[in-house]
């Protein structure tokens, strides 16, 4: 018996090396990038001491018995291997029904020889854990199974259940058939091509958990999944034995022409989990991606501003803010985000917005992620822009007067040996610098400023509302000193406002 491999391991598929694979391996890439071609090519690999099983992406048909399909499968051992090396197979689920009967027969035989092994009912129970409204039961009159509605207890025909339920039953049977036929003397690799087809993201995650339960304790079994789904990526976000690789657009051409050695490098999903996967787990993937592009921001405050912009503009300006937690993470997350969206979407775009931090120069973009730097020190400085002050009922000149008077009052306290406000020194520094409202770091005194402005709203909300309400003036206000759009800067205004409103 082959010992459990020490992961990571490399797998050679003709001229392509799958580098650093583990128990579960996800290949992400756009249509036409070569994912299916690579998996189908693996089935034809010779001399690798590997048993492959390929599951087609378009699994057509219904879950019913079909004598002709059964005869074809039983009459030719290679029937399934040959017919499934295509993206669309109209009789896939009829084949699955036949395989269920084979699974039933083989499991019962093993159980007869060793009653300590799991019974066939345990396989049925595993399948039923995936299903909400229906369940399957063995057909006691013949082989095969019935589909039963859980509430009414009625038998349902295979063409009357939902596409999601049909997919879950089909995929679960295929996985159980494969794991039941493991050859312990060689590697056994299950190739799942787009298992997310027709499955809601929640069901995708549920099925991935089912997959993991089958593969985790099997020393000779690996799974390779090709997908567009970030829900599948998220399902393994805390799994040390799960990896992901992103296909370059040229992979399919290179594989078909066979003129180039390719390396597809896998990286541990857990390592990028806390940085990037939560973004895609939260992103509303049911919507067109570029209608609600990801906006990577430094902190929760920034996120609340841009959530407010979306609400106040009634979706005319629309982003999905995602928090990087700190500026040092933005570059890393931008790179990973770019990898993922370029492997999933056509013409993808996302944004990363960071504070100015006293720097004026623009930042080079990271692939599909447009890098933006505000032209003020940090988001809080926009409190002191003309438009925000006007919304609070005060001008910049009046605001400076209020701060002067407040400082004077607190200084008199100090002269009388009374305890002044804890932020007096910070206000004095602000005053001494000529009230540089764009580049002075006001984070520690932002709430005091809001108090002096006599505003009852939080500063994040009022900035978000102001940006949304004045969006039509964005282009004309970029170069106007004191304007909120001047605080943002030309590049940020162009991408976050002007381009969004086209």
C-alpha cells in the first residue's frame, strides 16, 4: 500500500506541472483559459501511476434509470471515460443513476465480507445531508432510488426536482462512487469541472464540506476543482490542506499546441484567507461585478463613508467597500484581488483607496486594481472641506474663528492653573501651522471639530452624504481649493465619480 503522500506534491500532466498541490486544489480562470482542457488532458495521461475520474461541467439529463445507458456502461469499461471527456454531456445524470446501482452493489458486498465497514445506508445519509426539501431512499423492489419530498412524503420524478437538488444528488453520488473505488496502490484524483453549475453559493459551500469529509482521511485521494466561484474559494478559507492556482490566459493555447512547458503554481488558501477571501465571500456576486466594484479601503471609518455614498446617491455611485485594516495590507490585498478578478471576470476592475499620509504622488496600479491616493492627509480632513462645512451650516472662516476662540478659552484655563482640554496642544499645533485643513493630521481632534461645528451627525455619514449630493460638481471642483473633491484628488474623482456616472 502506498504511504500517505507528504504534501505539497507536484503532478505532471503532459507538458504542464501542477506545482505544490494538496488534498483539495482549486483552479480558477476565465472561460477559454484552459481549465477544462487541462483536466480532460489529465484523464489521457499515461505512466503517472494515477487513477483519474473527470466530472463534466454541463451535467445534462435527469436522474432516472435508462436500460440503454446501463448496457453501454456495463458493456464497455471505458464508456464513461470516453463519453465524459467533453464539456456538455446530455446523458450524464442517467449515467449517474447507473453508477448509484454499482455503488449499492459494491458497498453491500464489502459489508457482507466485513460488517464493521459502513453500511450502504450511511452513503444515502451522506447524500441526504445536502438536501433541504427532498431526500433519496433505496428502491426496495429493484435497484436504484426514489426521490421523496420531505413534507408530503410523495415520490417525485427526477425531472420535477430543482436543478440545484438534481446537481447535489448527482455530484454526491459521483464523489461516493469514486471514493468507494480507491486503489490504495496508486494516487486517485477526482477532477471536478465547475461543480458550482446551477448551485446557489450557499449550496456550493455545503457541497465543498461534503467533499472535504470524503477526501480528508483518504491517504491516496486528491481532488482538483476548476471553477469561477469565489464561494468555493471561501469554503476552504481556513483549510490548511486546500490550495488555489490562477490560470494565465495563454494556458489553453499552450496546452492545445503542446509547444511549451507550463507550470501552474498552487498556493495555500488559508494563507490568503484573512486578507482577501472575506472580500469575495461578502461581495454580492449575483450582481454584475463592475456594477458594484470592490473598493479596498484602509479602515472601518472609510468603509462607512463609501457605504453612505452608495446609499445617498441611491446607487448612482456604487461600490462594495472592503477593509484592509491597515495601509501595509493594501498592496498585498490589491495584488491578490487583481489575480482573482482577472481569472473570473471579463474586463474586471477594482479600486484601492488610501489616505494621503502627507504624500502627493499617485501610486502605480496593481493589475486590474486601480490604486488611488487621496490628496488630503486622511479621510477625516474632508470634514473641513467647504461642502461639508456648508452642510453643517458653517463656513471655513467661521470654523477657524470658532477654533481660535476655543483655543483661547482653554489657554486661559491653563493660565489659571486649571486643567485644560486634553487636545489643546493638538489644536495649538493646528493653529500654528496656519490651519492646513488638507494635510494636518486631525484624527485625534475630529470629534472636537464636529462639536465646534455643532453637527449632530457622525463625521463619516456627513462626508458620505456630501460626496453623494455634490457628485455632479465633481469634475468642475477638482481644482477648486477647499472643495471636497480637491481633497480627494483628480485620479480618485475620475474613477470613483466621473467614470461611475457614465
